[in-house]
């Protein structure tokens, strides 16, 4: 309808255009909320990875600085000599001589079997751990595009409901357009009653003093804030100095 189209700049920012590739303002709020829900998972993942690295460092220090090795050597020699040639001497040599022993013992042992053997996670394992969270964050960024199809799917299955929605949106825009112009007029009136700021006065003085600086010191539209172009129109009141783009004018 000519009464609504083209939409004003402030009205355009409140709608979602399905063919627009960039993320738009109404979608940005939901996308930020979904990303905020990923922050607890990110903090938990960082805590788990930090705890894993801390435990690995402690066990590695214990492994390298708690190693103890023992070396035990002993020697035992027993020799009983019975002198004489009598029967008793021969009997003693036969009995006590069996006690003659000789052995050397050398034992080396350590606590290596009791020490921990930690193995740290590799970089690939860290990446594999963070990959699901990264995929979740990417899906939060890309979910806005499939969500744009919801209205088209609902319009295909419920065409009568779609006509009702379009009529409701049209009437809503008419009311908003009427209120929008009323609110903007009030805002401009309040702005005009306020004394000009120092920066505004300095900008106007520079533009009058050096006309060649108009391209560098461009003003913005008083309503929508678009940069100045040749199509912008100033207010006819010489004491106002307000500038409007063609659409707002």
C-alpha cells in the first residue's frame, strides 16, 4: 500500500526480511540470549580442562621428585673347623660341618611401581572436547535463518490465518505510523526548545567559515540519523538549522 510503503527507517529495523543475508535487529536479541546460555557450559568446560591440567601437573611433579631407589648388599660366611682325629672329632665334623654356609646377597629396589604415571591430554583431544561447544555456538548463530521459514510454512498450511495476520499487521502499522509522527514531532519540539550544544555551534561555525569543509563535516538527519546527502533538505526556518533526509521530510 502507498500509505505504508516504503517503510521508514525506524520501522524497517523492527521487521525481519527473509532474503536479507545479515542478522537483523529482532533476530539479534534471540541470538544473544542463546549465546548467553552457552556461557555456563563454556565456564564448566574451562574449569574441567583447568582441573585436568592442574591434576596432571601435580602428579607429574610427584613422579619426577618422589622417586626413591634402595640398594641392599649383605655377605654371610659361616665356617666351623673341628680339629683332631678322634671319633668325636669326626662325628662333630660330620654334624656341625653341615652348618658351614656362605652366600652373598645384593638387592636393588625402588618405589617406581608405586609412583603415578600421568599422561596429559594432547592438543587434538582438547580440540575434540571443545568441538561440541563450538558447534553449539555456531548453531546459535545459524538458527536465525531456518527460523525465517516458520512464517512461510504456516502460511502454506493455514492460508486464511495468513490473511488475518497480514490484515492485523497492516492495521498495526497504520496505528504505529500515526503515533510515530506524533512522537517525533514532540521530540523535535523538545529538542528545539533546548539551547544548542557547544559541539553543534562549533560545527555550524566551521561550515559557515570554510564552505569547502561541508563534505568532511557532514550533518545527520534529525529524525533517522542518516548522513547528509544532496537530497537532504534543511528546515526553512533560518533559526532552526535542522536537516532532514528526503524520506523523513
